[in-house]
C-alpha cells in the first residue's frame, strides 16, 4: 500500500498499525492526526508487542495492519 492509498483508507476512518523492531519492539500507528508513522507504544519483548497488536486488530473493525 503506498502513501496515497494509506491516506484514502485513513480518510475513510481506518487506523493503520504495523509492528516494528528497531530500535526496540514497538507498534507504530498512522491515523488522521498526521501523515507520518508515530510510535503508539514500546515493549520489552516481541511477544508482548505481538499480543498487543493482536488485541488492537480484534478490538475494532477500523484498525487494520499495513
């Protein structure tokens, strides 16, 4: 998905999330508050990050993974 596609999806009300490992395990988010990825939360382990990501994706139909 390119940036133009991401902006279309965000304008439709969706929130994009993605896992990231550098410099530490974290979840990044892109929503209507800006056009750049920002860190939502940092984690001590990848497993903890993955559990939280799964919770985010199942908690709302408007959260999708990029």
